[in-house]
């Protein structure tokens, strides 16, 4: 039994799980969900500085989506065997929906419950930080030759975080 556990650890946990293209698929979905959250909050918050930043960040999520789409075109796509067409892509999207800026849980709940600008900015900071941590961890799951892709994603998310942090200081 101990030998089997060691084999699992060495064979599964010590090897990478994802290709750079897979992480980019996650990033695309996270950007879509982030854009939806920022748009909803921009409509709800009356503070002009917060509204303007959230509109800006929603637009940035669209730009990031394009950046990640362009990056995706430069890497080999991982295409696992599937039971039905697009099974794996649907799985990746569902997985991303359960994480950062997920559509059906925290972001929608927060968008309904948040009433004041400082709460909105605080929530957005947390989500951006979560996405940065996610990508930092994801970096360990891809080959070294593809880590530059994840670095590009992290760089974009850090820019969001810094803009939000600067705004928070003014509230």
C-alpha cells in the first residue's frame, strides 16, 4: 500500500498536470467571468472613481481575453481523448467557473450584496489576488518551456491588482 501511494505521488503529483494551453483556457474563462463582475459592479456603484475603474477593468478583461487568445495561438494545444465532442473544453470552463470570478457563486452574490465602494474594491482586490495566486501555482504544473505563458498572465493580473490598490487608498 505504501508503495502504491508513493507511486501515485511520484507519478501524479511530481509531474505536471496541465499544458500551457490548458492554463490559457482557464485564463480565458476567468477573464470572461471577471468582465461580467466588473460590468455589474460598475452599473451598481455610484462613486465615480470606482465606477470608472470598474468600467476600465471590464474593458481590460476583454483586452486580456484577446492577449490570452493570441498566446493560445502560439502554443501547442493539448487534446486529450474525449468521450464526446468538446468534453474537455467544457470541463475546463466548468472548472474555471468554480474558481476566480466564478459566475454563479461569489461574484454574483457579492455583486448583489455589496453596497459601498470600499467593499466593491476590497472584493475585487481579493479576486485579483486569488487569480494571481492561482496562476503562480499553475506555473508549477506546466513544463519550464511554457512557464513564460503563465508569467504573461500573472503580469496582466498584477496590473489590475495595483490599480485597485491605488484606488482603495483614496476611498
